[in-house]
C-alpha cells in the first residue's frame, strides 16, 4: 500500500505541516506514480535503497513493497515523525534524521552496491547528484525525479541549450537518460512546472582517462564564461597553442565540446 492524496492531506493537517518552499517540498500524492518509480528502479528483495527527502513516505512505502531495504534520509524534524508513523513499523526501513548535503555517506552506507531512488527537492538536486557521483561510489545507480529543467541539464549533450558543467560531470561518471515525464497534478502542493524521471547508471570507470581536478577546473572556467570563445574563457589555464595541440578549435565555445574534447585539453595541462 501507499498514500493517496486524501491521506497525504490528512497527515499534513494533523501535523500542521505547511510545505516549505525553501526545502523544495512537493509531496507525491499519486500511488501509480510512486509505484512506477519503484518499478523503474528495478529493486527488490536483497537490494539496498537510499531515499533522500522521503517527505510523508509515499515513495518509501512503494519501495518497501518491492522487498528492498530502504534507508530514508530526511532533514525536516516533523517529517521524520510523520515517516515513522507511516512506515516505521515496516520491516527493512531505517530512518536517518540528517541533511543529505552534509551527511557522511561513507559511514552511513558502507560498501555498495546501493541504488538511490528519490523525489529530490529542487534546491539540492544538481549539487547532490554531482556530489554523490564524485564521492560515493557505493551508489551505483540513481533513479531521481527532478524538475524537467534539471533533468534536461543532467542528460544534455554538446549543442543542447541545457548543456553545462552538470552534464559533463554526469557524462564523466555515468550514462544518464530521461525515462518519463511527470505532470504537476501528482504533487501536493502543485508545482508550476513539469518534472521528469532520470535514470543514472554509474560506469565501472570514468568515461575518460583525465585528471578530474584539471578536467573540471577547465570545464568550470569554460562554462563560467560560456559566451566567450575558448581561447578567451580558458585564458590563464591553457593557451591557444595548447588548444590546437589537443585538436580543439580555439574559436569554439564551451557548450560545443564533448567530454572527449575536454579530456584532450586537460591532457596537455599540468596542475
């Protein structure tokens, strides 16, 4: 079982909860949607799932229905109480009262593999995904519901309007694709934009053999001045001759380069 719109409203009223815009709190109130997410995640008995921002527990219940073990990380004091009421008696659930942007993931999760499945708050979605890919190899797959604009940024390629640093970061670590669109009507309160489901599968090794510190210093600089040609945006990091040696036209702009081209530039740069 999971939660209906009426049950979510009742919980919010009983606990006097007013969803916080600052925390990006939009609760899923459509049972078919959370079951669809759990199904797309492909988890079941014996699998370990970490959920960030479980809210009132609708998706948590759907994940527990699969037989997976769920570690739910929630920062809001009152929602921790709600989650304990809704799903605390379910076997296989561990509730962690913590900020996902500050938690020690290595201590919390230990060895992998883990799957992250979450309706991510909009205010932390991009930095959290990037940080988890960078620092938490125990999480091998992420199935996340995010605002459509964020989803586009995570899966974009060269030449796409949404292409930027997060796109390159995801491509370095994983393969990502949008696997569904979610209308505002399934949330309470109702957001003003559509959302999307993104499936991110970590690669066994990074997609390119480049020093990540050098690589992403260049990428940050390039997209930090994305209107400039590379020879201007990367000035002080690599000269025009270095770009030519890497096989990259110095008159290109950051959004025109794929990961392999960024890697080629990084290969000629020392720390």
